[in-house]
């Protein structure tokens, strides 16, 4: 157990996925006054640490749970076959905590994983999803030609991550268009951080584990999830950065509720953390207020 800004953080177990619970004092997770728990899913090459500044603020009002995805950081040893396998591991990981209602906050790959849960929750999915805030998440490709092209693109990266050291791959990874808003200094800092977090540990090759996760969760294997998101039974809100033209266009064309953040690129919660915290807080507060109104009306 450790403390962060007077917030209690516990890590009961490393299995099946490494996770951290941010549990503020006097915040009930059950009963009539309970608020939804917030579940944070990072992007490719990320970790629970990516959300530290965000949850340090939000956990004063909400129970927050951050998960290291398979192949990443504390879950580096874990490999998966597909999105459904990831979902089962998330179910097993969340079973450690007292949860009834949850809101997913996902970034990039984490947003896509949340989308797949919204599209087809596992038959053993035990929690009520109150909402999803999806940051820079792609809802999928709508043609077999696009899927084939993306599959070949991702296969190239899968091969590179599996065969070359991260120190050689990451400089090229961060030259991709979605990272164009980053300065050279910011890219260098990211490369250093990602290399340290994803270093080879306990006999596991960090780059190889990333390649396995990328292969299992390629956008080409995701399916086109936008129609299901448009008709979800819970609120879905997209978030993107105005300096990320690809995802700004995707988000605007989605016909989903969205917020575009000025002076932010692909990673909004890193570029504009205070704004992102406010966006999450407003979204979850709306959910809580609307639920209370419906309950009172009934």
C-alpha cells in the first residue's frame, strides 16, 4: 500500500492483470449513495502510471481502478489471443474489487477495448456499465479493403517490435502522423519512459510482448463498432485533440457526443491533464445526476 496526495492506493494482487485501486476515504462503493467506479485503460506502450495525475484528482470523489493491459508493464508476462480474451482478463481483474456500476475511461487501444465490451459484453460480464469516455479511440474500419490494408500495416510493426530492440523501434513509432503534434523533446521523453517501463524483465522480452498484444488487438481485427456505440444503452462520449487531425475527423464524423480539446494532440490526458480531468468529472457527474433524476421520477 502507498499514498498519493492523501489517496489510498492498494495493489492486492498482480494477477491476472496488474491493477491499482485508488480508494479515497469515506467514498462508498455500495448502497444508495454509491457512485460508479472509474476503470482506466491505457494505450499501446502505456501503463497505469499514465493515469497518475488524472486519478490523483478524480479519486477524491470516485473509486478509480487502473489496469496494466496484457503485455504491458506489470502485466508484461500476460499474452492474449483476441479482444474477447482481454475482456475475460479484465473481468477477472475487477473481481478483486467491490464494484457494481462502472464507467470506462479508455485511451487509444484502451478505448478500443472498451468499445468491444460495449459491442458484445461477455456472457459472464458482471457489472453495470454506466458510461464510457473514449479518448482518441477508433471505432473500426467499415470495409474489408481497409481492414486488409491496416492488417498489413500492423503486421509490419508486429514484426519490428518482435525482432528489434525498443530503442530502435520507438523513434520510428513516434514519427507516425498521430504523434505529429509532439516536439522532438517530448518524443525523446516518451521513448525514454516507454523503454524503461517496457524493459526486458524476468526473462520476458518487452518488445516481443508488445508485438503479441498488437497482433491480438489490431484495428484490422476489431470490427466496425460505431453503429453499436451510436445506440448504446449508456452515455458514450468521445474526446480528441484538435491537433490530431485524423482523430478529430473520425470523432466529428462519428455522430457521437464528443469534446475536442484545443492545444492537445492524440494523447489529450497527457497534453492537457487539467482539462481532461474536468471532462471526466463533468461526464461522470452528468451520469450520476441523470440516474438520480430517473430514480426520483420512478
